[in-house]
């Protein structure tokens, strides 16, 4: 499998320049290589997930390849496409569902066309929910917030349409197979709608997604309301992300929020702070009925075309949830440090 992934990525890197030399240079190529090294002061033993509650930076005490990503895109003139090829531990974790491992090379694969005032995408694409994304360099912190990990999905497969409402406002709607699945698994669809606004200082997104995610004989809609708001004032950026979720098939509810602050410093450096919380009162999202919180401090600085970050994070729960030195979930706190390097091309 690893040889297949590597070969596909190399073929993609070779094919795009070949296309560009024989036609108009409209196909665009970009990508990144994400690596990190960190340490968990609880000193958990080597295992699949040493840093509990982390989306992707789950290892402690070793240098890790988190993500190698190659993006190939072509504008819709009149038909375009997006192909996002991924490998690494992040690709594994994004495709955590059973049988989804075979699709992990393709984080996104969709065709784009124009239908009047609408831009229409058909295929597999990352979710519109949340304030953070899979690619760490596009976030203000290296690790991801608790709502990103537990409150929302990673990706969908289906059809979505986006249109402008004028004066900075926009609207998006989609019909998809569900949460984090490529092929339909229960014969039922989920629907999503988003109202957006963007200006020089303010950005706002209100998402709602609902649909039955249960496997027969269970049934009942899973619904999430997701709000994202960011405001820029000079060198400062402030943000909030709030999520409310409910799954009727499990009679479960959860809420989460994240608060963000970023200060731009001299020489393209920055300091970012984040506090996030998740109330999983029924234990549906984390497996334990608990209230989680985290506080993260991130210092970033560029080195050429790469981005370096040093981060300190404090996680806590009102229940024993984090691993101790013997690998048992006896700790209520977890303190970690991480150094990351993301090379962009």
C-alpha cells in the first residue's frame, strides 16, 4: 500500500508539468510536507495514541511524518477539478472509519462546474464545518481544538452548491452520504446549509448539518449547529467557534467551543492563543461522559518557504482519561510540547 501511495504521488508530480507544457498553464500544483516532534510529560508508553484528545499529533518522543499532501486543481472553465492526494499518519486518522482506509490517498476528489450563479462540486470534499482545517499551516495553532476533533466531521461525499448573495454574503448547500464516509453505508443522506459573510475585518459562517448516521436497526438524525466568527483589528485577530450536536439514535448531546487570539509580530512571526472546551455529557463522542478543556500557546516563525512552530498545550478532564506511564487512563491532566516544521511548495 505504501509503495502504491508513493508511486501515485510521484506520477502526479510528473504528470502536471507535462500537461502544462502541452496546453494552457491552467492546471495548478501545490502541496506541503508536515513533520513534528513532541513530548508528553505523562510519559505514556509507545502506542497508537499517546496524546489522547489530539487529532493528528498523537505521538510522543519521536520525529513523525504527519502529512504529505499534493493538490492538483484546474478552474471551472467550464469544467474543472480538485484532487488532493495525501499520505502519512494524518491521512490514516482522517479516514478512521472501517473500510475508508482504501480511500485515504484521496482526501479530496471532485469535479467543479458552473450552473448559472452557482458553483457546483461533485465528489469527495472536506467539511465546511469548524474554524480549523486538516492542514496545520492554515490554522493559527499546530494542534487542533477539541471541537475540531469531536464535534464535527472531517469530510463528505456528495454534491454541493455555492453562490454569492452580494455585499459579502454567500450561501452553500449540499447533499452528502454522511459523516466521514465515501460510499453510502445506510441508504440515507445528510443535508447541509451554510450562510457566510466576509469583509476585510470580519468573517462569519453559520452551518447546520443533519441526517441519519445510524446503522439499522438503529435510526435517528444526527444534527450539528456550527458557528464561526473571526474579527481582525490591526495586528490582532479574535475568533470564536461554537458547536451544538445531537444524535437521536443514541439519545446523546454534546457542545463545544473554542476561543482564538492571534498577534502578528515583526518579521512575519506570530503568537497564537487558544482555549477550547467539549462537554460530552453522554460520552457519545469521546467514549466517556466528561467535560474536556485545553489551553494552547503557539509561537510561529518562517524559515524560507517553510513554517516553524513551537507549542505548549495543557489538556484536562473532570474524569480520569489521559494515559499514565503504564498506559492506563488514570490521569485527569496532560501537558505536551511540540515543535513542528511544515514545508510548502
